[in-house]
C-alpha cells in the first residue's frame, strides 16, 4: 500500500513539475533571442547603415541643391532608390544608377511615406518649413522633379536639410518579423529602443525566479519520494547531487544567453509594430531635446530608452 501511495505521489508531483516548468519556460521562450529574428534584425541594422552611407554620397553628389550654394541636401527614400526625379530643377529623370535598392520605394506623394523591406518598415524624415516631412511630401514623378523650397523664404530649412535626416525601422508584425525598433541619422550610428533602463529586469523574468525555486523544490521532493523507492538512500543522494549540478549548469547557461559576456541586459524592446504603432520623428532624441539637433540616447521623447544597437 505504501509503495502504491508513493507511486501516485511521484506521479502527482511529476504533473505539478510539468506545469511549473511550463510557467518557467514561457517567459524564457518569449524573451530569449530567436535566431531567425536576430538575423532579420541584424539585416535591418545593416540596411540602416547602408542608407546612412548612401545618403552621404547622395548629398556629396549634389543631386538636390535647392539654394544653388554647391552643397547638396539629403534626399527622400523615393529619390535615392530612383523611384522619382529628385528635387532638382535641372533633373529630367530619376538618379541612375540608384543609390539604394528599389525595395525602399515609397510611392512618394501617392504613398504613405513608408517603405517595407524584409519584415521591417522604414521611414525617413527631413526638416521641413512646417515641421518634419517624409516621402509623402515628395511630389516628383518619373519625368518631373519634385517641388523645391524657395531659397528666399526657406533658406533656414534648406540649410537644415544639408545637415540632418533621421530614419526609423520597426517590425511589420511585432514578434513575428522582429522585436526591436531601430534609428539612424546623419552620424551613422544605429540605436534601438527599450522599454526600461538597462539595470531593470522585466516583470516576466522576476516571475520566473520564484517559479524556478518552486520547480527546484518539487524536483527534490520527486527525487526523495520517487527515486528513493527503487534505490538506496545513498544512491538517492548521488542523484540529488547530479540534479543540483545539472540545475546550476542550466541556470548558468540561461544567464549567459540572457546577458552575453560583455553586454548588459537592456530590458524589453519597445513595442512599435505595424502601421498603427509607429515611432514619431523625435522619438529617439533625448527627452526635451528638439528633433534633428538634439542628443540621442538615454530616455527619448517617446519614453523609451535608446541604446546603441548591438
């Protein structure tokens, strides 16, 4: 009778163990880096760096020079990819060869000002006379240049376009095509947005700590009540030591995965995703700092924390 009771006790504890492991594994499954998403995000960072470099070349070639001072302005995505004629009165055709891939086409004034490439949306902003403007303000065609700003009325804005631009990239579907939101400007360094400072852990992982302790306690109980029935107590102690060692190694490996050597834990990524939740133009600039001329990093105007993208 006692043997049967111990068997049922072992089976019950095993069932509880499975449930606890599920609760423990859920946050780790949700927030451990996913190899496929990591590759998509890495490709997106590479695309942003390429855009920054090609913007510098586009400007250097004076493809757009609205005030005729010999210093070019930065371009819209539709101008860089050769989709539309740039804002140059002398231009009669799109740039050829294009500076960037046609995948960055936005449709100009006919579109939303947002390009889609490899699971991420991209949006570029330039200084405008009435605030920041994106590709939806680019009214050029395949044969006619876009509208130029009047140097007499908008000289300050033109000078700003010679020195500043910002580009954001965020997942088409949060969690399926990527987790992180990225930013780059004329400096060329990419940043990603996080929902809390680097020294704080998300609540889901704090929940995993008591779940892990409970799981450990149940494992000890199972070892003493289940394994102890078929082997001596001396062997049970040996199995317990092996189990403890396995748990310690597993915890150490998980810790390394969550916080790779030389990198600090950054918290949870910002929840930008799709077309209904997109970053505003000044999101990455420090809280209170102006768009284009402000500082990048720390807490941004959107309440997230912007860190160099690793």
